[in-house]
């Protein structure tokens, strides 16, 4: 058996080299694949001063989505926005304007806004009976999930809502823009300033 070992040595060496090559190749390709799939590193496209406008002719809804920068990642199908603004309106209804520091969108309907989120909504009537300008409602929070299909928004984070001389603080809110309703979820505090 020892006499046959020198004859088998080249075969054993070739098998060991093949196994080492296979292992090294597998290790390198795995780390390369993980890097390519990392959404922060390899967007498939980037746009600056991004703007898109859509109109639903059946419902009459107009929507404008703008951002300082937009990055799309094909690996996970997510789109990221820097300083996004979303403006939607319908004829004879109050529109909603939303802005934030950042947002991401998965698919076409769900937008997740993060950092200094501000929602502004005006009354539907341009002038009220006393010929005064229409009321403005402002809501601020750090996170907001908007569903574009259902025209709703929600958060489980603290919110502040200001309308004229009224301030409302709460934790969590659900907004239905189509029915013009705001549902506060918990820890609601209300302050009304008579001086204004």
C-alpha cells in the first residue's frame, strides 16, 4: 500500500487543489452577491429633482410626487426618496400636502415617510360665510405610512395637530382623506387658546 502512494500522490494533489478552488470560488461569489443585493450600495437608477404627476380621470384625483433625490433598488423593489413632497387633491375637496426628510416606497401604493413629517390640509371651501380665508390644519410627526390606493395615512408615533388656535397632541393617528376624518388613537391632549 505504501508503494502505491507515490503513484496516487498527483491524483490526491489535483483533488485537493480542485476542492480548494471550488471553496474559494464559492466564498468570493457569495460575498459579491451579498454586496450586489445591498440596497444602500447599488441602485439601478438615481434621479435628482424627481417629479411625477398622475391623474385618475374616474375619481378626479390629482397627485404630484416630488423629491430632491430618488434611488431605485431592483434587488428588493424599493424606491428611496430624499426630501419627498406628496401633493394630492380632488375637485371641490381639500387637498393634502405631505413632506418629510426621507421616504421609501414598496410597489406603487405604500409610502413610508420618516423624519420631520408634516401634513397640511386646507378646508375644501375657498372662503367661508364670513368671507375669511379657509382654515389650515397642520399635523407633524416623525413617521407616517400613506396608502395611495385607499387615500389613507396612519402612524403609531406621537403627533401634534394645529388648527388656528387649537393644538392637539396624541400618540397615533389614522387619517382618511377621502372622508376628511382624523382618528386619534391614544393619549390625546387638547389645548385651545382663546386669545387668537
